[in-house]
């Protein structure tokens, strides 16, 4: 891609988000909550769900997944 097209794309992104600083590489992506996960089986539907370790220890064998809670 040409430099002009890169600059146009950058300016378009800046118009949408004034705080946009450009692509900084894959290593610089924001953290998305790196909480350790634990596999827990839902007591209602029997499916295995990955939940944060704190919730897994707190609810233990009585865990109900969010899908079952909604219904």
C-alpha cells in the first residue's frame, strides 16, 4: 500500500477516534483480563465452562452458567 493511502487511512481512523495513535504491533494489544480460568461443569445443563478461578472456588459443585441463569 502506498504512503498516501496509509496516511488517508490513519486520518480516517483519527476522525472516528481522536485518541487513536496508530497500530503499535501485536505485542502492544491491551490486556483482556488475564485472570486464571478453571473448567467447571454447570449443574443444570452439564456443559463445561471456563470461569475465573475465584468464582470456581466460591461456587464449586453448585455452579450454574449464565445461559442457564437467563432461562
